[in-house]
C-alpha cells in the first residue's frame, strides 16, 4: 500500500478565519483517505475556534513530531505552550506573532523532508511584520527562505490558471518593474509548471497588455509595443507557445481565457480580480518555482466574519487537494521519466 502524503497546514492569523476553514475542511473523515493532515498551531486555540463556530464532534490528535502523525486522524503539533488571548476579528500583534510561529515550525519540517507539501492559511501582511518576517507576504518569505531565484504567483481553479509578472508592489511602481526579461522569465516558469505540475504537454499561454486596450498602438502608453510584445516574441523563440498582448477587460469578458492553458497578467489586480470572480470561492494560490509544493486559499483573514461559522472552506479544501495532486504528479512523472515512451503516451492522453 502506498503511504499517504503528509500535508503540513499553518493556521494563519489566530483572530481570523484560518482555523475555521481548517476545521471545516478536516471534519469529513473521507478526506483522510487521500492525505494525512498535520496542522501547526495550538490545541487550546483550535478548541476556542471550534466552540466559537459551534462544532461539537471534532478534535485534533495531538503529536509532538510529524513522525507520530496518525493517518486516520487530523493531527496537530503544539507550536507554543502559553495561553493566547484571542480577539476574533481584530487586527493586532498577537495574530501576527502566532501566525509566524506556526509558519516557522512548518517550514522547518518541510525543509527537513518531514512533510510532503505546505498549505498556508491567511495571514495579515501588516501585523506579521517582525524579526524573521519582513516581507510583503508568504510568497516573498518562502522565496527568501529557500533562496529560490524566482517564483511565480499562480492562481488555479480547475482549468483556469492565472499568473502575474509583478506581485505585491504599489501600483505606482508597476510600469518600471515590467521589463522584457521579467516577462520572459515568468513565461518560462509558467510553461515549465504547466508541463511538470499540471501535465499539459504543449502549453498555450495568453499574455495580457499593461495598459488599457494594450496601449492602443501607442496612444495609451508605449510599454505594450516596446516591452510586452518583444518579450512574447522572445519567449516564442525559446519554445514557449504564447500570444498577445491582449486587452485585459475584453479578454476576460469574451471568455477568450477558455482557449488557453494559462494567462500571464502584468500585475496583481489585473489578474486576480477576474480570477476570483470566475473561480467563485474555489480558487487556489500556488507558488511555482519553489523546491517544494506550497498552496493557499485565494482569500484573506476574513476578520469581518471570524467566529461566525459562515466562512466557506471550499477554497482551502481545494488548496489541500491541489497540493496533493501536484506532489503526486511530480513523483509519478519522476517515475515515468525512467520510461520516456510511456510518459509521452500518458501526457498525450491528458492534453
């Protein structure tokens, strides 16, 4: 029997909806047929959230190390012993402090090979700032922690996949951060991830323009003609099958995205606003380019609904299963690579 994957889960901000969506995701014992969850948090904090949302028949199996995980139970490692004052819905220093303790412990186990993938619950990018975490978000922290050369924020919902050239930066800095090299690099990473993680043998990628109407032939900015278009040409010369630049509004409004395996947006909101609308609470944030698999739900801390029992866990559960599937695909691909003919046949069938 093949051993189930161990999926590490961080709890995020203790004043948000992280533990609520984790508990809801793990309440159905049927999910345990596919993976062994190891949550990095604190059982007293988990109990507080469980009671707040009115869940009775659920508990974590307390373990001291990932090696002790029970494959038939949701497991939790206590990352601290002191009592925590939880103020649901409030943004404060406590929420950030314990979110980071959870993340640090999970990262230690991940890098030591004790868990197979990481799923992170939402943090607050402001209150988590402290010694050891001085980054705009999870993505930048993980990149620095692993010394990854570059990473790609890749939003996934079934066959809809949207990546971004620039991530968590101010809007006023976007145009200067968009370069031909940056676009080509993200296209390379997207192309590689589609093949390795999603088994799309010949990926077809759409590239959005930076300016309204993709610059309208230079009338609304010159970046699309002088930077984006040459980047697309260069990527195609390297074997990356990509097209554009497309005006973002019409591209999504006309359902043109359904004709591509992925879409590369120039900046955060350009890609994530239409993605979250189309994904309808089932979107997942996947960080491509790391030496391990990390996913997260496509929503934030949800302070306004924390503790009310109404937070949807759909995105979080999708994040867990995407992590499982990507790890499985990578391992299966590694095994099949020993027989290239069989691998080509299998991926051709899945295209």
